[in-house]
């Protein structure tokens, strides 16, 4: 255990002081912090990062005034592109010389539950990788309980849907409640809003959610089984009828009132893929097609794998892609990948825009085809994502 005390002074009653923790404790360290002052102050911990050298972003936490015995974290996901962590700390002043024993209960959708025990020595920072703890691809809520007060935060770093890179952090909530209000939320293009509902009770929770738009309210009804969680995507079908007919901004932004038959916990994550063309997204597709898949000569297994990759990406954007097999003169099969949005009954009076590019590579070159034609394919895929968000 290493401790370092850093002192700072604020000259006036309305001044601000910024401390660079990297300089205070040195680089490459996992570190928690305790801030004490001889007068009442406000403090936040701000972090900026390029996680794994690829996911840029930042997040901030105001910390806690006092450690507590219970933490509930409704949001949590360990799927592809997400890394979820728990950071824990038991101050000696509150937990005593023996630290704290924390019961960590992981609640999944459908009612599955896993329990762990974490022993925290006093004045020592602990980091838990939730992906490794529960496995990949899980929607999971976390319940932490101890007889001694401790501190917990849940940072998450992500490349959401392969197009939204960043991270956020939560201090969790102290206890479940029968009513929750959330002011922020939007269904605008380029924003994906979710509700994560966690039921730590053994009884099923009957939940009503009022989606409050500008002057209109729509209500959704859900059941969250005991000791489980539920994820709700806030999107088109939940909008009032007038909001589906108009792009008026105050009918696209939404607040929430949540009522439950038993106490639950709620979080509202918002991810922002955006609806503008992002070079980083296109570069990811070039890398996947050329480096990960390699040569894609027509009629080969490499081309078939590329077709499946392209169709999977388009499917993830909300399209219904079709892989069309086309016979080759040599008896083999090549493939077109076709996706359409807003299918028309008749296109006689409508102009139709086709955007396309070839994704196969020329035979006999040995090249992985980054520019033959992974680059063109990547542009088509990123445009498809932008159109879908619009």
C-alpha cells in the first residue's frame, strides 16, 4: 500500500484549483483519491483518455461525500466492443482495520444470478473486470452489499455498435425506489437512448414508464422478474403518434417517469453514434476486410466471408440485406450484397439512388485489397449507417 498526500490551497471563496493526478502520483498507476479540506468545497475527478489507443473520450465523477454499505448499478454490458469494470475502495476511517467484505451479486436478464465475495483490505484500491467475471455478451446489473461502508464506481469503455467510441462512469444508487424521474433523453437521429431497469427484490416488478415529450405522454408497461434486469430501447414505437409524423424537436426529446410495484433501480444510458460520416468507422471496415479477412477473389471462400461480413454490418444498422448468388463462367458462384431502405411498392414516380462498390479483390496479386476495393466498400457501409441514423 502506497499513499501520497498532496496539498493545495484556494485563495478566495470562489476560486478553482486543478490538480494533475498523473504528475502527483506518476504515470501507469491505478489510483483512488480521498479529498479533505478545512472548509466545505466541491470536487470532481475528470479523466480524458484514448482507451486501448483507439477509443477516445472522457468522463467525470463528483465522488461521494461518505462511503456507504450498498451500491446498485442497473446498467452493464460485456458484449463485443464493451469493457466493464468495478473500482472498489474501503477507507480505514469507515471500514476499520479489517476492511470490508463485499457481497457482489450479478443479476441478468431472465432471472439468472451469480454471487461473488470480495474482501477489501483497508486503504487499498481494487479493480475488477466484469467481462472476465461474468463472461462476454451479457446484460448484467450489479448489487454490492457490505456490513462496512466502502466506495464503488463502475467505469465502462466502449466502441458501441462499432461506431461510437468513448466511456462513462457511474457512482450507482444507494437503494431501490418505487418511483424514478429522469430528465434527459432523446430519439433524434444519431442518438440511441436506453432504460436499464434492475429489480433487486425477489418479487416480480410491474413497471409503468411515462415517456414525456413536448406536450404529449406515451406509457409503456413492463415486467421485470425478481432478481433480474431489463433493457428497453427508447425508439420509434414508443413515440406518440404526432411525434412519428413530425420532426418537431420538442417531440423528439423525452423525459421519463417510472413507477414500479416493488422498489427497483434505474439508469438511462445514451449513446451517440451520430449521423455524419466518420472516417474512423470507414477505416475499421477497411481493416476488417483487408487485414482480418484478406484476399476476396470472386468465387472463393474469402469472398463468401466478406459477403457475410458486409451483410452482418448492414443488418446491425437496421437493414434487411440479401445475399444474391450469381453464377460464374467457370461454374463457381460470386455474390452481390443488396440492402434497401424504405422499400417502395412502386418506384415509377420516385427517383431511386443506388450506392455501391465491388468488394472482391483481383486474382493473382496476393494483395489483401485495402484499395481493391475495401476502401470503396467501407465508404458504402458508412454511408448506409448515416442514412439509417437519419
